[in-house]
């Protein structure tokens, strides 16, 4: 690894070499990062990106690690953990209120905080894992709502540190997709997200959050997982398709398709990405053969085999 680059990065904060990424994602799976750095401010995030760009090193941005399967060979170059969490607002804005929040903040924690203080529009997100930046990249959603419903805009940065503000329509958001996932904004990083909210009744919002918490706890398994593995096709929910082809509880190595919710794949302890990939391919092939439906991944893949 380039020592000049490491010196620049260490001037910003602690640096870890050959850091096991299984320690930094909800699946508990993944090989090492060549270099691992946690950015706690927008300035640290931008400076780390700039340093990697100067030294021609690839960069992978890791949020809460909740919607990703990191492969067993790990990730080359620099992995930046986006731990930024600054929040501005809510402030009056037209007929509602505007919040600008750093991309590294927990989406669920922000939604819960705003709901409990009487701002409505994000209560559906109080159980969604991951960061706000990840929610913008994948247009996270639940219970018939998505980030697009409350999104006012984003600030993004390119590797040269040029900052651009983009409106929601420019991000081409739809079901778990965006200009980021399609490659139109490759190598661009979300710095902050602007949200449009309304004033609501705190007691009613707390009751709604409790109701959604109970629904989620009843429906989704505990244990190490990355959330919903496949996107829901138009024809049937992904869990139903996986169940119909007889894979409820099916296990390869230490990876298992959940007995409780068949679109959740679990790490029972010591599973590797190869186990999970084999389970995914088994589900895809059986569903393709029986229903003629091609499942798409909802969980992102990162790293090398």
C-alpha cells in the first residue's frame, strides 16, 4: 500500500489495515478491506475521498452495512465507513418543514427522532436499517412508502470533490433503484439529504411507530442477516416464490433461508459469502424453472470472491 497515501489518511484519523469486514456489516460476512477508515464528519469524508483519488485508489463507501453481502475476498483499496451524523432542522419551509441530515446518520434513528418530536412523513421508516445515504441510493421503503415521498434533494460529491445539489427527479428513483445503482452517478457519494416533513401529533405518531415496530418484529427474523434478499417481482412477493419452491429453512453450510420469512437469509454463525451465494442461486434457478420469473437482488454485492 502507498505509504504517502496512508500518511495523508492517518492525518485525518485512525486507519486500519486488512480489517475484516465481517465486523462491519449486519450479515457478519466478508473478507478484509485493504484500508479501512471511519469518517465522522463531512470534511473527513471529502478529504479521504480526495486523498484516494490523488493516489488512484478505488473507494468503497460503507454505511451501516445492512443491505450488503461482502464477498470472501474482501475489498481492495479504501473502504470508508460513513459515520457522519449532523442534522439541521426541522426549519419552516413553505407549507411544511425542511430537514437536512448527513448521509451517514441512521435512517431509522432519524425517522424515530423526528416522529417522536411531532414531525410526520417518516414514521414508516422507523424500523429500516441502514443510513440515510443508503436510503437515497436505493430509494428505501416500507409499508407502501419510500424515501421519494419526502425527498427534497441531495448534495453529492465526485472524487475531485465537486459538490452538486440534485433534485429528486434527477436521481431517477423507483423501486429500490436510482441513478446511482444504474451507474449514471458512479463514483459519486451522497453527502447530505434534504427532507420535506409536516407537523403532526406526537402521541399519534408514537402510537403509529409502536404499531409498525410490532408488525416488523412479528414478521422478520432476528439474527444476522442483510434484510430482504430479493426484490419483489410484479407477479408475486419474493418470499412467496421462495416458499413455493420448497426452500423454507433450507441450509447450505452455515447459511440458512429463514423459517420465519423466506426472503431473509441468515448467517447461523461462521457462514461465508460462498454459502449465501449458493443459496441465492438455488432459489433463483428453482423459481426460474417453475415460474419463469428472474429474481433480482435487493442486497448489494461488494468485493472479490
